[in-house]
C-alpha cells in the first residue's frame, strides 16, 4: 500500500585533470553448483546448465578548456546468456492415445442427462479417436513426449536459451564561462535487446513466465533516451536564477514467435480465437489441470510502448545577504551582553 521509491541520480562532472576507471565482472556456471533438478542424462539436459554473466565498461572525464569547459563520459555493458531449465508435466504416449486405463475413469459426455447424471464410462477407459476433436489431435502432435522418468508428472526436462544484453552510454558537458554562470547538458541512452525460447517448442508455453527464468517468449527491444540541461546565473550577490529541464523517451516492444500467424484460427480451426488485427494473432492458451500450459502463456504479448516524460523548473532566489548577516551578529552580541549583565 506504499508508493514507489523516489531516486535521484547525479552524473559526475569532469575536472581539470583527466581521470578514468575501468571495471569487469564475470560469473560462470562452471564455478557454481548445478540445479537440484537438472538431469544430465536426458537429451535436453546434456552438459552443465548454462549461465554466464558479464558486466564491464568504464568512465573518462577531463577538461576541454581548463577552468571553463569540462566533459565526462561513461559506458557499461551487461550480458546474460542462460539455458533456463525446469521440470514440466506433459502427457505420456498412453494418455496421448486416449487410453486412461489404470489412471482415472473417463465418462462419455454423450450419455446421461444434461445435468451430467447417469453418465457411462468409456469402455476400458479408452476414448475412441473418432470422438477426438481435430484441434485436440493437432495440439497433441505439437506437445513433446516425456524425456525423463516414466511418471505422469514432472516427466519433461526443458532446457531453452535466454539472452539479455544492455548497453548504457552517458555523456555530460559542464561550462563555466565566468564566476557568475554555470551551465551543464547531458545525454544518456540505453539499448537492451532480450530473447527467450519456448520450453515446449512449437507448443510454446510451459513455465509460468513463459521462457527461461522470468523472461517472456520471443524477442524484445528496449530503447530509452534521457537528456537534460540546466543553468545557474548569479545576477547580483543577493539574486540568483537557476533553471533545469529534462526528458525521458522510452520505447519497448516484444513479439512472440507466433506473432503474425493465426494458429488458433488457421491451424487449430477454432472459431473466434484470432482476429483481423496482427495483435490478435498467435497461439491461444490452453490450461489443462496437472499439465504444463500449451500455447503462448504471455497473454500480454505482443506489446508496444512509447512513453514520453518531460520536466522543467526555474527558480529566482533573493536574499538580503550582508544586511541579514549584520543583523544576526548584532542580535548575538546583544544576547551576550544581556547574559553578562
């Protein structure tokens, strides 16, 4: 029930001396413990679960004109390469064939009354393929078979690639033409592509988040520009003017691998699942109790956002200056004299 944090970020300024730093951070899956549920004996689980993190960059600043014009720049790149993995539940070959013998009792919906009473089970708990819908048959062909163990749950080990990259670049200029004026301007940009594959391949879906970790299925692009400037001017020793402005331009788009294809309408032949707008294309979601979801579980995808924020402020401050200081000193002196008396 609380609001978000208010964060103030200050970009460093250059000085008369040239200064710079460089940094590097690296983390590798070969130096850590493997996932508790990782099964290297399955085709999808061969090798070690991959996770490589890198962060590197540097800063550099100095003077263009001594005591007057200064610059400061910085660059940082962050990359993450991962093979997200996890155990999912998919139908076995027996279940895919419609045979539920020894698993549960399946009742024929064509029997009994409209309240579901007095229905009869299918013979031997096997659903005849003639009673299958064409959409169900198509989906069954897309969902992979178990690749680990022989149970009905946690029988599919999924391992899919996820890649994240982010570049941050900053530039700032400070100008002090004289003792009365101080001005600055800055520009920053962030470029950040991210991509995640689908755990169930052509059937997409799987994890609650879609792909590896919390990433969505598909490819996303992020581009943010931040710019600003300001000036302070000492008009008189008791009158100061300052003004600042800034802007943030943010673009984000993400599309899944099913974007632009009417899988629900054209492949599964289910009326009303796709519309004429490309944003209504894709693979509809099927949530089946006890099994991994099928379809594009990222119901927010596709998404395109363009946010613009501009701010500005100006201040004119006046102080009585030396007169206020003299009056304050006189009050202190009078107080001391009173205490002495």
